[in-house]
């Protein structure tokens, strides 16, 4: 909701409105946390060193790398979706908030569906969504000049967030005693994905390939993520085989 609403106010009023709004929402959030979050006592065994142990597990590092690459494609496309809508699909600027809203609805749908899928098959959901990413993002590049297909693909790209709950669960499973720091680090991996996707998307646009080419960048990043996922699965099977032989 926030991105399309703020985009609308930014276009109709002033860009500084966005920053005032973010500050006001932040202040409200802090107030609500102070009033309603239970004041739990920390666990006796909790400590910095115990949490840092999470980063000694190869599966934690692989899962974070998977998130940084696999989600980079989504940000590659979304960072330049306004330019794609107006320059490639020739939609009016007034449609940009609608496009962003479609992306946001897709993210919510993906989050809900992905949670259910993760309960059924955790690793299958991660691998399947990476393949889904490659297909949808390639389709985005091929059909971006069609306003209807741009809207459909934008919604579907938002749905790729379905991998999020499964990756978060996977990270918690392999972090052992460092689950708190590992869970927080997933958001850092998303920020790396945001920076990586936007940077690579900007490179292909600067090289003259056009806004629609960001979809191919997204597909390539998802392919890299699929390779990291395959390495994680192979490592897990190897470790399982060692346990059985022992």
C-alpha cells in the first residue's frame, strides 16, 4: 500500500511529503511497540557469541547467498518499473501507482500462498519458485510493450515473494543456536538483493538495452540463485550420507 500511495502524493503534492510520511509512520510504529510489545526477559543462554556461531554453518551462508541472488531479479525489475511502464508500454504516469499496487498485491498473495507451500514441501517450494522466477521474468522482457501483459507480469513478479517464507524457515532450520541473528540477517540479504538487482538493471539500461531488459537480468540472477540452491541441496545430502554411514 505504501509505495503506490506515496507515489501518488509525491506526484500530486511534493516529493518531500514521502519523507515526512515515512518519519510519521516510524514514530507511530515506535509508539505502538512501546505500548503493546510484551516486555519479555532475555533467555539466560542468550549472547552475542552464541548468535555469531550461525555464520560458521555453510548452510546459513548458502541460504543468505540464495536470498541475495534469487530475490535480486525482483528488485532489478521493480526499481525501474515506472520507466518500463511509461517508456516501453507507453502507459500514462497516472498508471504508475496502479502498477506498483499490483506488485504489492502480488507480494501479499505470494506471502500467503508461499507459507502454505512451505508447509507442504520446504525445499521444493524454494526450488520451484526460482524456476517460476526465471519463466516469469523472461516473459516480462518479451511482453513488456503490451500494457496488459506488463500488468499481469508485474503482479506475477510480486508473487515470486512466495519463496520468502520458505527461505526464512530454511534459514531458521540450519542456524542451530544462532536463529535470532540468522533471521535478522535475512533482511540484510534482501537489502543486498535490492542493491545488486538495481545496480545490474541500471547497467543494462545504461548500455542501451532498454528498460524491458531488466527482466532478463532478473532471470539471470534467479538462475544464479538456483545454482546456489542446488549446491545447498547437494551439501545437505552429503552431510546426511555421512551421518547415516557413521
